[in-house]
C-alpha cells in the first residue's frame, strides 16, 4: 500500500497549551477516492464483509436476511463483473 499516493490524504491536528506552545500532534491518513471503496476500477476486484457473509456457509442465516448466496445477484459486488472472495483480489 502506498500511503503517499494521490489517493491518500493526511490531516494534522496540532495541540497547544495555554501559552500557545505546541504540546503534541495527531496525524490521520484517509482515502480521498471514496468511489474506489465501493466501485472498483476496470479489471479490479474487491473483497468485503458482505461477500464473506454470502459465502459463509451459513445458508439459514443468509436466507433469514432475505439474501441469496450468489454474489452475482448483487450489483454492489458485481458492478464490474469481477466478484471474488479472495482478499485483495
């Protein structure tokens, strides 16, 4: 993972005392391209908890949630035709 890529942002919070001297800082890194979280690019595949639930082997639980066990049935998982259960792929 390249945290210095243009897809990543950083937010720094500086903490000051009553004399305006820096007492500490916090650095937060966040993803700028939120669309890449829910919509992988062409040829990319995504792994997430919804897929894991469908493929958990708990058919009764999936059925009780009014879901099917087929990732291809869900646009969210199949919007680029590359659904998978493999982390990172």
